[in-house]
C-alpha cells in the first residue's frame, strides 16, 4: 500500500462499497462445489492412499488417532434392500444344498457345535474404508462342504441372503480356502443384525461385498452366477488390491 | 426474555433485555434479521444438528450399537439431508424473502481487501458492513458444503445407478466434507456463545445501535442513509 495512492489506501475503507466490487463469494462457493467434484473424481485414488496411510497407524479397530479421521477404521452398514432383516437365533436356518450328497438344514446351534475357527483380520470395503484387526469366529466353509459332501460336478458355490435380494458366489477352490468362514461371531460378539447376523459369510482375501450378510443358503452349482453387485459392475473375482481398479494392501 | 413495560424503540417494537443492559442511555435497536431470516436460521439449525447427531450415530459404531434402530436413524438422516436446503430456497423465493436476498448478496460480496480482516493487526483499518468476512466465509463454505454433502449423500443412499468409482469418490468426499462442515458448525456455535448479543439478535431480530456501530459501522451508516431518504 505505497505509492501515489498510499494516502487513500491508508484511510478507512468501506468493505461493502468497494470502488470495484468483486463478488469473490460466488467464486468461493463454486470452488467448494468444484472441490467436491474433484474429490469424487479423485476419491478412489485418494481413499487408496488414505487407507494405506491409516493402515500403518491403526493397530486396533476403533482406537488411536487414526480412527478420528474421516474414512478411518469404521464399519459402514450397507444393505441393498431398505431394511435390516432380523431373524431370531432360534428361528435361524442355513440350507446347504445343490450338488451335494446330503443336503442339510442347519440351526445356529448346529453351526456352533462344529469345530470353530477364529480369525483376526481386516475388513476392506471396495468403497475405500477398512476396519483393521476384526475378530471373526465361525465354521470354516470347507468343513461345512465336507460335512455335506460335494458332488464331482460342482465347481462353484452360491450364497443367498435372507434379505431376499443379495447374492454372492465363489469358485469351489476359493470356497475351500482356510480364510473363508461362515461367521456367527464378529468384533468379539455374536454378529449383530446390521453386520449380517446371526450368520454371515466372511471371505478374508476379498472385498467386503463378497462377504454376504444374513446368510440363508449355500448352493453348490456347476457355474456360479454373478452376485448382486457383480451384476452392477463389480468384479466377480474381488481380490483385495487386485480388482475393481483398487490397490489396497491385501489382507494377510 | 421479557421487555420492560412501555419501553419501545423508535420502530415501535419492544426493546430486548440485552439492549436494556446496554450502558448507553440512548440505546436504540436496529432491525438486523427479519422474521423470515430467523425462521430460516433456526429451521436450518435444527435440521443440521439432526444431521450431525444422526450422522454420528450412523458413522461411529460405538454410537450405532448403543442407539440401535439403524433404519430409522438412516431415514431421518436421509430426509433431513434432502430437506436441509429447502428452507433457504423457499426463503429466497417469495416476497417474504427480500431481506434474505439482500443478505445473501451481502454475504457473498467479498472484496479482496477483506482478507486483511483475518490479520488482527490490520483488521482495524477495515470498516465492516453488516457481516464480517469470517461470517461471510462461514456462510459460503457451509452452504456449498451442504450442497456437496447432499449430492454425495444421495449417491451413498441410492447407489445402484452409480458406477463403483463414483461410489468410492462419494464416500470419500461425504466423510471429509461432513468433518469440515461439522467443524464450521461447531465454530459457529462457539462464536455465538461468545457473542450473546449477536446470538440474541438471531432470536429477537434486533441489535442495539451501540453494538452495531462497533461491529458493523458501514451497515449503520447505510441504514441511516436509507432512513434519511425515506424521510
């Protein structure tokens, strides 16, 4: 504020009656909208970076500084229907059928009487969020498959949800992995309705949409039909870090 | 808040208690916000607080578990979200919105020189109008933030038509914008509690002249000019 006009500029200025009014307000408003649009466009990449960054710092779910940041270490509850279906533990039934020797309908107690497997593994969503070190407990899917006896022609396993809409599938080889379980405990407690209780699937090495909630039936088939989200563009082979255009760190 | 019987200002309206406490014996009050603006402010305030509370319940699992009834909370969040900007649009629309419209112009008229207001050492040189630059930025950023939150929120709530990258981006942006707008709202509430007269004027619509001459001198002169014109 020097030079010829120094004197003028030193005097009190009228903020709302500037000599040359510039409505930077509108520009600021549009900039924020633009930031949102750019954020949506770059969000997939940025959330990849954030996920990796937070993964370094968060050792326990829901604790530590990282969990205070947006996008960190929190489960989001998704449902493809407009309700969270609730089935009482006593009323719960899991049908295992299709190309099997002995089709069975299991109660929750039946599942709990089978050998249990506990896992402590991350849950990574394809929309970018990740919950580290979630405690899971349930029956290994392959134990269940062995119990009913898989017919030779079966090559894939289909899952259906009692929400009436959701479906998923795995190849038989994937289904036989040791880190694929039929979970009745999650986060150290019975699986709650919003997390897909009383019984859900947990496919550790794949994105969350493979881990069907509210599991109603397991059907052995010759070839799997793409699941709900896969008919909406998601990869059928939903490996974490190697699908859906994402580069998240795999769940070990 | 009651007014002393018989004490009215020159506009014939009761003088608020805060005005009465003013040391100046000649205290008179000015109309700062009309009824439309006050209704707009408080309806939006209730809406945004509902969004923050329901959003926190949906977002933080520890709250979700304690509260339960997720579908209900989700629906409240969605409906209040869709409704959030409706009062502003309605208030600006009709003939009841003259003062809203003029204040929107004031709030969005930011001169480059006003940046110096944020530098406390240079702040005194600036003769402020009805709103200071901080209030202007808050109004601009939080309204634009609400627009972005609404758009991304609709993607999250009704994801089926959107391809995966859009869902990923919308999730990311909704999180960070909610965080940022939340900070703005809490900052705004904090300032309101530190400036009770200003807060009270959002309820009564009036502010005493003494306060206005200190905080919004250009606005007071503008009012006086307009009054002179009318007379």
